């Protein structure tokens, strides 16, 4: 498998595994403006094909804010789920946070924006942006002041775009194919960029990395340069 690197920096290989593949189980009633939500993801058996807009047979109810090419796949780490399970005193089962993939061995919060992952034999994904919690997420969890608490823990998980389509199933290996030299992580974008880090991120768009930024992440960087941070 040959994939053009998204970086001039040496690739870093990390041994890791997909522990669960999740897609929507049922549309649930929701008091938000759409009236229903597809956040109820559950682990499924066997391989699931991943295309540019996400997992086969998965869907999003609110397509204005969820889904799309830059949010095709949402990944959450077992390590971060265990942190929240201890914090909340309840099991955080695969899919509970609305994620498509659970992983172990990948520092998801420490993933660099624009780095590429090889998953299984064919699938290639590119890290795009942190998950920003919303009211639907809070209503689904039923936890008091959930959005504020989720922000405070700094473990958002990451969205990825699909570089090369392919199947994924529990047990597939994950490795980092390439990592942009700007070094700005999902965690930094989520908790608030320092101006120098925002400059590095924006410079990478026209630099050797040829970084593709989502509008949201670009907005985070531009706000940081004006001395403001995302809420």
C-alpha cells in the first residue's frame, strides 16, 4: 500500500489496535431542534466498510453540525474512556460517546492535526479536529453540566477524514504513517492554542506539510492570534 506522505517530518510508528467498531443502533428522540439524534452508537461484529462520508450503515441526524468529509470517523481511546468511567462511576461502553472507533495504544489527544493513520490492511485516515461537546451529547449522557465537565477533562477524541477507503473491524492494527512537523495536537486545539502554536499551525497550510485545516480549527488559530480562545 502506497500513500503520499502528508509531512516532511519522519513518520512515527505506534503499535495500537481497534478494540471496537460502532455505528448507529437507532435514532432516539431528542429535545433539540432536529427532534432525533443518531448519537446512540453500538459495537458491531465483523468488518465494516469505511467510505469518504463514514462507516457503511451509519448516519447523522444533524448533518449541519455532524458528519461530512472532515468528520467522517470519530475515534475515542479506551484509555480516555477508562478515565471518564472512573470519574463518573459508570461504565463507558464503546459507542457511548457517539464514537465510531475505540482504540487502545494510540494517544488520541496527542495526535497531531494532519497526521495519517493506517488501520487494518487498507484504510487510511487523517486527523482533522477535536470533538466539541454539544447539547445533544449532554442530554444523551444525562450528566449534570456535562459540556463544561467534558471540556475540563481535556480528552475530546478526534475526528478523521478518509484518505483511502477500506474495511475496519475490532482487532485491526493502527499505525501512524506520517506526522506533520508543526506538532500542534488535538488536545491543544481543544483546550486553547497559544499564539505561537496557532502561528505554527497556520504556517503549515502553505508550508512543506501542505496542511488541510477545517474551518473550525482555522478559527481556533485565528482567535488565538487575536488573544482569544475557543469557548
